[in-house]
C-alpha cells in the first residue's frame, strides 16, 4: 500500500488567499480549495500560518486564482515568508476590492465571508460564501500544482504533505527554503548574505 503515491494523482490548483490584519494586508499560497455549492467554497490553511489567524479574526478574505505566468516572486513571497515579519504587499502593485488586496496578474478572484470552520490536526478548513467575484485576465491559463513543480521547478516546504523536490537544469546554487536560484559562485558572497526572497542565510543554499 502506497498512500503518498496515490495522493499524487489528485488534481490541485495554485491560489493566493489574502486577508487584512489590523495594520496591513497579508496572505499565503494555498492549493486545497474546492467549490462546495454554487456560492460556497472550502479552503484548507495550516494552523501555523499567519493568514489562518487573520482569517479567523476578520472572517473576510479573498482568493486570487494564479496563472501559469504569475510573477516569479509571488509564490516565494506568499508561500515561504510569514506576514508576521514582513509586509508582503509592500513592493507589489495590486487591485483592492472590498478592502482586500488581489494578487496582480491573477486570472480571477473571489471575495469570501467565512460561514463555518472545521479543525483538523494540522489545518483549518474554512467554509466560505462567495460575495463577489470576477475574471480579470480571461485569456490566461490557471496554474496547476503539477505545472508549478514540473515546469516552473517550484518547491514546497519540507513539512508539507505534498513536498516534492525537482532538479533544475540551471547552474548555480538553489535556496533549499524557497527555491530561489543564485547564478554564480555563492562562496564569494559575504557571510551575512541572505536569500533575497525568503531572507534565509547563505548556508541554506545547495549547489545545482
């Protein structure tokens, strides 16, 4: 019996859940999102994620459906850094709808109000009613989780159940936390060098 190999055949999308905390906007990357009824969806977010805490407080959040050609820094910023420590929208142009930030270049978006929650061992499942939604870029293709790994060579955190590490054809050093590739010899960088995406130290880079 191989449960993990079987689960790899499930289909996933790649989305950004965004929410307002008391001072700024934040968000995270999610892939477990399903339509429950014609106006209701369910999304799963890890207990340790700051976005989880903010959604529980505000009960109002947005989903941006990401395209295959999403800006290369969106997933590292929203997927590998905590909104507790940084303002994720500080250097990102965005659309504001119902006081929520939508990721730029998204295919479409949903504005959601939480109507129920289900707690699992590691995640909260937010069941939410769709209050608004629209298509921004109808000619773009939605990015799937398989596309993210196979084509974009993306990484997921090592503690994620869907963790898959793919080798890159690029030369240089890859950040083992967020997947950023440093082209050149990182040994020439000073000891206080950090990854420009996830701000982790030089020693997390692995030669590729």
